[in-house]
C-alpha cells in the first residue's frame, strides 16, 4: 500500500510494483486521509493482505520562520510525520502477526541539510528518520523491516514552481548536474524491498554531497 496515492512518485511506484506482479493499493486523500485516525485504521483493516507499506503522503507549506504560522508548521508535521506514524502503527499490528513485512518511509534531503523556508518540512522529515530507526529496532525480532528513502529532487507537480524559477541553481547543487527520476526512485524501492536483511537504514538517491555525519 502506498499512501498519498495521487502523487507523481506514488503513481510511478505503483506502476513499477504492478509490473513486478504486486497487487497495489494507492489511496488518495479522499480514500484515506492520513490525518484521520479512523480513516487509516478502517482502510488498513479492509485490506486482504499487507506486505509493504510506503509512507509517501506529504505536503509543503513553505515560508521563512518568522512568516510561518503555527498552523502551517503543525499541518506539515501532521501529514508528513504523524500521518506516517498512524499508517505505520496500523501496518505493524498486521505485519507483527504474520511475522513479515516492510515499511518504507519517503523522506527528504531537507532532513539532512535543512532547507531555506522549510523549517516545518525539514523537521517533519528529520522526525521520519528517527521514526524509521525506532520501528526497525522495535520490530526486527518479528521480522518487520523499516527503511527510509530520500528520493532526491524529482520533477513533480510539487517541485514544478521551484524548478521554473531556480532550475540552474538546483542542478548546480548536484555533483552530476542532473536530477533523479521518478522511475529510478521507484525501481530502487522495489529493489530495497527484495533485500530481506536490510532494516533501519537511510538511502539518499541523488548526487548532492553533504558532510559526513
């Protein structure tokens, strides 16, 4: 199951998984709002099986900190971080019983670097890395894995406005001078799911080079 199923990355991943033989559920917000506890629990309970959860639902509400409202800060955390928590909590209950399962949290480079005008988004995505590691440690004994993928600066509807204004600057921040693609990010997540001995890890899928921490 892929949350935020109407997004460009979700659609690319769903296509990749279906081509590999998976039965994919990719609910959009109208089908399963990750900010609604009952909606998440109900949708998860109705699934006939659940082997992989991809927490992809996300929003941005960018502003410099002094111009950012508390409401905007909370909204971004509610969807990007707390929404992932709700979905993961429902999924883990089923995966623990069946003694198998994998959760992939879709993170962001913003969590590592901190991005201007995105204090809310960077905080949410940094929290997602912590959530990933805690879940991996807590449920590894039940053969439930959790990893975090930072797909890179992708060409999507969410990034279109930024790329129209700052494409050359964005490309210059990548050592290879080009962006990752939706198709490559999807293929990586499919491959990651097949790596049964990997859990609690964070994978950055572009060529932005940051400090070694």
